[in-house]
C-alpha cells in the first residue's frame, strides 16, 4: 500500500512539508504503542534520513524505543556521528547491529530460485536473516528510512535492502553481493528490478509478511546552487512505493554524459569515506562513462582502511582488486573467500578489468605500499590537489589552464554516470 507519494525532477519538499507529511501519514495509521526506526548510518548522511528520524521521534516520543542504523558490514556510528545525524534524539535508544552475531534466520531462499533469477550463473540457497530485535512482537510499527539512489549491487538502493543487508546477516549479505557481481554491474545499476532485488522480494513476501514494516523513501539531488534537496518522498509497505521512488531517482540521479570521459577526478568527502569498501563508489558509479584507457583519479584524504570489517579488510589486502577472472579463480581455490562471497563480489566490483587505470590519492593514513599492494595506482593527496586544486573544479566538465579536459565529481554516492554507448538497457 502506498500511503504517500510525491516528487518530480523540479520538486523541492521542504523540511516543514516533510514533517507535516509524516504527521498526516502517522495520524492515518492510527495509534501505535511501540515503534522501531531503521535509518541508514552516517555514510548515508545525504539521504536526509537523519532529520526524518528526528521527526519520527518528535511525533512518537517515548513510543520510539529503538533506533537501529542499517550498518550492514559498516563500522558502528560514533557518538559524534549519532549527534550530528539525529540531532536531539536521545542517543541511548540507538542500537548497534552486528551482522555476524545478532541475527536470526527467518527462512531460506531455495537454490532453484537463485539459479532462475541469476540465469543459471549460481546455484545455492540463501539464508534470509534479520536482526533478532525486529522479531520482538512488542513492535507495532517498524519504520525503514532511507534514500533511493542507483546502486552497484542491487540496482537501486534501499527498500528491502535496508532490512536484509542493512540489518541482515552474513549469509544473505555475502551471497546477494555475489549474485550482483556474477550477473554484471552494467546490467544492474539503475534498475529497480534485478536478480538481487528479486531475491530480496522473495524473502520479504515469504518470510517477513507479518512484520509491520513501513518504508519512508527519499529521492535527493543537488539544486542549481549545489545544495542537496529532497525531490521526492514516498511512504508505503510494498514494491510499488519503491518503484515510484526508483523511477524518480533514475530521472534525477542518472547523469548521461555527452562524450566518454578520458580523465575523471572523484573526491571522497572525509566525513563519509574512510575505506575503499565505500570509496570504490568512485569506480562503480563512473565505469560506464569512462573511455577505454581512461584515467580515474580518486582523491581520498581520509582513507585509512580497505574493508569496514576486519575480516574483509584482510581479504582485500591479500587478494586485491585484480579483475573478475583472478577473483573467481581465487574464490574457487580458497575457502576463506567462499565463506565471504561479499568480499569476492567487492573485489570484482572494484576492478577496472584492465580497461582503465585507477589511481588512489590518500592522505597520511594510507601508504603507497598498501595502495599498490591491492592493485591500484598511487599518488599522494597533496601532490594531486596541487595539480588539480579543488577550488578550481566544479561538477562536470572542466578545462584546466594548460588546456587539459577533466570531468569532476564531488560525491560519487549521489548519482550514476554513463555514456549511451556503454549503458546496456
């Protein structure tokens, strides 16, 4: 059921309007005794989910007893991040999701279904898992809050991904990521319906229909002044709510470039990106816009690790971003990768397959040896910003004083870039 849906490429839904819309929807739902919210973590601060969660608290007060950021495999939020994202909401109601230990299996997606949706590429079953807190019968409303935006694993982010990955368990996270990698990013990114989404929908329909989950989905984009605004707000409990949000996101977050990019510079905000696990959005989201032989330069001043999880970080350091063939060979030969298929998928996603070069430019917390050890090119952040001063760059095409043409992206998480010749519809 779609409780509310509004948005367009030119719409701007203000904070005051958002608060009023939420109040109207909650009033129409009727009284609730105990409420849980599942917003994204700080790495999705641009989603506007933080202020929305604060508005949820303002409406329900003490009836909002639990807020569990959808960490997935990410590091837990710090007290400073919790305050910055959620404002005046009491920090003591924030729970930390542990994707390895705090989950229960609610059902098993059969291997026959996985084989069907993956077009025969994979043939394994998947344990659908969620944090055990979601199954507490005391909740009469669970609000899953987040932003719909193009995504490299599932096609379009959020909706059921917030449940089965954000507060899900290792088996489902690992295997769903591997489905996406095996099927091919270029066939997935920007699509609402994909093999990975099909698996999520199977799990929602078969295993958790009894849970009182309502999805609050934003669509966000920059306005003409470069300020993030809410273009759409969709509230509902089924695929229709997500589909409408995905359609608008594709309209406002998909940038089709007029010519293939030969040099692309991507900046990773230090507040948001501290690992290649997240920072490789610079690779995923631009690859369909890059020409053969292109140079991708990633400015990563706060980079300090590869994986957000210690186990995955170690696997990335050991096997590196060396292409699909190498990763699949290593996965077949090494149990530690087969037990962590999400890491294998990530190594595939983060490789250029030799088609273009990737140069990471970290600050002082990551060395040349570490960067080159995983298969990337290296240049120091200071050296690269001296060549390409950030204050002289704007999003899109730039011509440098010496005549060199570069394409600049200030935040790769906000969109998907492609050239018509490389976008496979």
